[in-house]
C-alpha cells in the first residue's frame, strides 16, 4: 500500500471498525484495465494487506470523488 499519494487515478480505502467509525487505510493506485468492481476489490485487498474478509465493511472511493465529497 502507498503511504504517499500515488500519482494518477487512485482509491481512498476505508474500513469500518466495530464501533461503526471509519478508519482510513490509505490511498491505492487504481489498476488499469480492470472493471470498476474488480479495481475496487484489488484496492481493498492491497490496502488491507490481504486481510479483508467477507462480511467486513470496507469502502474504496475514487480519490477524485473523495475530493468532491469533501468540498462543501
């Protein structure tokens, strides 16, 4: 996982903890050539170090959308 913001298209990856709060895992470069759902799954796998399991709550938001969502 990237500690610095990767260049180009990227996902902001979050994980919901047991208290219902979202934890920022980091930013992961979007893998070119993958469909959107597969690219999000790959970003979650990379950001979680492969520890993401079914039933856990993760979100992968395109960095460009993340910026727009925060612009209020």
